């Protein structure tokens, strides 16, 4: 059973991510955000459900759609908005932008926009933990297109051989940019991909935050004791692949598909559930939204006022 306090936390975090990304979408047209943005609107349950089972010493690696992962792990909204605006004070002091959020103090070691590139990094940290006898868990977040890359199979194979404490989290939103899964992969059960490498497979409805929370808890517990896990979820992005707008008019989605998934909105579903359980009310939701919007407005103001990096600082964070 999930207690009332956890349910309220799951709801609040999903709502907060949604409102933050809607604000980014709305303000993007002002031309002050200095990078492309890949929004997670519609996919909030996947990140929130998992992050609430990760311990402080877990290390996660994300991809181009990383806002929700970072915020779910307790990331700083101030740092994130400064980064998106290319300002000092950002997660990478304005050098990385939306697709490169990284804050090891919050457990998000790196976000890598190149498809599948987060996967071997998580395998590497899990190997390090095994060598050093640390009981940590590493997590790789990736999309459905990543399973088409060789490094996905190499990573699962190596993790299985070495019995590493790593969780491979696949968020299947059906599309790689504009190409549906059916155009890119043979019809098959994703479970077979894990089983081919003798990796434990767990599955959850990616739009049901409580189910994600429960199954990810199993994934973490199994991983600590027994080795690698592939945790698979089906979910859906509501906006365009890259950018702040709706794009259903482009015709790459089947007619009525978006409408069907909008009815499965993780926040709407959870709102109805928690109302039935008398855990939230319309008044509480209104108060939460007001609180979150004040936080959003405050941090956008900070990001806009913050300074751009100076040219003399160009080499400051260069590794070599």
C-alpha cells in the first residue's frame, strides 16, 4: 500500500513538472531561451514514480528529454531555468542548455542528447560501485529508439555478464521524432530484448504513477540483490518532439491517436483517483497551482536577470 503522504507527493511533483514545462512552452516564443527544448508533457508519471524510489547515493543518466528526470530527483528550478537561458548559475553555467542538465549533487550525473549515450555511462558507474563494494544503483533513462542501437545490446550483455546493479529504464512514447515504432522495429515484445541478455524484465503503465512507483521499488530492490533490470513503460508526449508547440496537424500521428492519449493524461487520471479517495480537493489543487506558479515566476525572473557567461570564462570548465 502507498500511504497518503507519498500519494500527495507524487501528485504534487507531477503537477509541478507539468506547470513548469507549460510555462517553458508558453514563454519560449519570447526568444530568450537559448537552446532547443524537448518537453516531457504527458510523460511525468514515469520520472516521478521512479525518482521517488531512488536513494540519495543513486546515480542517474538521462537523455535529451531530461527536464522531468532532473526535477523529479529534486533538481533546482532556478539552476534549470538559468541553464535553458544560457546564463551563469545554470546547472552547467549556461554551457549545456536544455539537453545537458547535470547536477551530481542531486544524483543526475549527466544528460546526453545523442541517442543511447546515457546507457553505457550508467553501466560504467555500476561497474565502479561493484568494484568498490558500494551498494548503489545506477539508472539509465532512454526512449524506445535506443533499443535499435548496438550500444543498448552491448550494455545489457555486459551488465548481465558482470551482474551489475544497473536499471535500464525505457520510456516508450512510440515515436522517434516523426517515425512511429512500427516503421522502425519488427513487432515484438520488449521483454524478449531483456531476456536475450538474461536481464530481469519489469513492466508498468507509464501513465499510472502509483504503478510506476510500485514496480520501480521492485526494480531497485531486485537490482541491489541480483543485478541488472530492464524497466519498461509505455507513455506518450503531447507536444512536438523538439519545441514548445502542438504538432498534430503534421499528420505523422494516426487520426485520433493524440486525443486517445490525452484521455490517459497521468495527472488527470491521478487527480480523479485522489479525489475519490478524499486525498485532494479542487481547493487544494488551486492552492498548489498558485504556490507552484509563484515559484515559476520568481525563478524565470531570476534567470532573465542573471548574467551571461563572460568570454574569459570559456576555458573554466574544460576538462582537457
